[in-house]
C-alpha cells in the first residue's frame, strides 16, 4: 500500500490540472478576508526534482508542465500556475526560467497563505513524511501529521475558522480506496458542510471511477462540479486516460475559470479523441 511515490508522476498533465485549479480555488476563497484552513489528506513530499531518477524514469512531466513552460499565450489562471512553479525553482537555488523543480500541493498552497491562514498536512509514507516535515520545520502555520489522511480529515473538521479547503488525492493503489474516499468525504461533509472539497481522481477503469463518483452524487450533498480532462478516449489498455477534480461547494466562478483553462489545456496536452468536461453533476 505504501509503494506509491509521486515523484514518478510529478508535473504530468494530471498535476497541471489539479494544481492550477487548486490555486484558482484559493484565490477565489481569499477574496473574503476571513481566515481558512487548508487540509491535505495525501500531501506527498512537498516538492520534486525533475532531474532525479524518479522523474526521469517516466518523464511524464515533459507531456505536462513541460509543454506549458515558457509559453506566452496562456489564460491568466495558467499564467499564475506557471509563476508559482517558477518561484519554486528560484527558491531552490535555480533560475526562474529553468524547469528543474516541481512543487507539490503543500508548497504551492504555502506560497498563497496569508498570515491568518494555516495548513494541516497528512502523509503516511515514511520517507515522504520526513521530507515534508523537514520542508515545513518551524513553520507555525503548518501542522504535518504522519498517518492515514482520511482518518485525519475526520479528526480535523470542523475547523475553528469555519472555513476550509480540503484536497483529497490518494494513489488509488487498491480498489477499496475508491469507496473509502467517497465514504470519508460524505462523513466529513456532514461534520463540515460549508467546506470546499477537491477530490482528485484518475480514470484508469472508467466504471470503477464512476462508481465512486456516483456515491457522492447520490449522497444528498448539493453543489458538485466535475472538472475533467481526458487526453485520449477511455480504453481497456493499461494506463490513465483521463484525470479530474470533483469539487463540492466550489467558490463562485470556478466553473467559468475551469472552462477557459481546459480549452487551453486540451489544445496543449490532449491527444486525438480526448475531451474536456466542466459539468454541474449536482446543482443547488
């Protein structure tokens, strides 16, 4: 269960979508002055070197962040994302124009936090937890927890701030992850109904993914938005054909921003037969 290492996949097309939408969600939430907490159930190592053996073995970033790097014709939402990646490279001793380092979700969120905001990061993998803890050592706004992120989520809500953004992006290495994730979100939402929940999901087996999403659709929870990019048609062959974010209680205008963003990503990262979807699966 602990064999998954995100370094193999850092900066791929699924990361581009996940992180660009995450940044836009935070920006929209920060239009209100009130503080919020960011909760990450599967935080990873915090950042990744694209020159190391993990990233170079698969080189997935070349068909993700690599295709966007240096472009001048992107919408504002993707420009902001690229600026954050460039800032992370500068912060690690590199040049802003050089793509050597890729920030994980915690590092990206850390760049956006106001003094009044905070983070709670969960990571179960021993090595990644150690790297994450070292990255945020002495950071008073950040709590790093080694443990099961889904259990940690239920313990962390409702937050004292009564405002929160939750990112759930497990590896889905075992089949029970799909049901466990849906059940945990439903329980968390009952405790913290005003929270914003971002569920990242892969499409390797479409039926398996849709089964998980159906549990959420049929839960009685209102305001559920699908944001998905399929880089190629669904297939029985091995590998991920699509990835998306299932957003519960998205902030106002996120659907419009996602639509514009996906139009660009489809042209830059998609393959023949791919498609994008921004759809309210459950309304008000």
